[in-house]
C-alpha cells in the first residue's frame, strides 16, 4: 500500500487543529511536533500558513460535496438528512465545521482564504436551494420563504447549533435541533445519524 504524500499528512493534522483550536490557535511548530518533521519540511509543501489554509478549505469543500453526492438520486428529505448528518459526524469527533471556524476568524484571514470560505458557504446555499426546490416540486417539503432564504436559515441554524452543543459537550443537543429543523420542513424525518462514512 502506497503511503499518503507528506502534504496530505500535513493537511490532516492542520485540519484537526483548525477544527479544534481555530486557524490562529496553532502554528507550524504544532504540526511539525505532531508529525515529527522539521518546520522547513512544512514550508517546502506550504511556503506560508495562508497557502496551507487555502489548501485546507479547498480540500474540505471537495470532500464535503463528494459526501453529499452519495444521495444525489434520493428524495429531498433524505438529501437534507444527509446534509445534517455531515455536521453531526464532525461534532461527534469533537470538532467543528472547518469553514465555520474560519468564518469566526474571517477578518484575520488572507484574501484568498476569505474568498474560499465564502465560496464554500455560497455553494452550500446553492446545493440546499436546489434540494429545497426539489422538495417543493415533489411535494415532500413545505416552507414559506424562498429556497435561498430557507437555505441560509438552515446553514445558520446548524452552524450555530454546533457551537452551542460544543459549549455543553452535548451531541444530543445538536441532533435534537437538527431533527426539529428537518421535521419542520418534512414529516417523517427521523433522528440525524452520522452517515458521512
């Protein structure tokens, strides 16, 4: 079995650090110590922390939407349940949404990182808007707002619920909020589980 490239190991460690401490809460020294490599070795792969951060966001977005693509052929309620389960899966590992953490530090990020974080959330809105429109067409979802307005509300609710659940160390608190949110859109949506794999 071929080992992952060192750059992948660096991104894995950096992602965990951002999701638990925030982007400004770690340094290259933390990554180097975890991987038992030198800081110059880190700079070889990612010359600056801003470049590392940009690579993190881009990889996170790609993996997030690859996970959602597994339910592309399902009905709208099932797709929404999958969406919420991705948040629950991250929280279960005692982490936060990478881009949610970065959004809290938005003013301190490089311009390319800012644009990439905004792109992640805009793509979320587009995906959710499409699913909500599908649900209206299928008559499986009901809501008064426009699909884009509702999409914004769903993202805000899930991101905020993660923060509060983390504060209390209570995954059930998040799951209850997410299930209630989805139940308000569609009858018969059960408890959110981690199906992200």
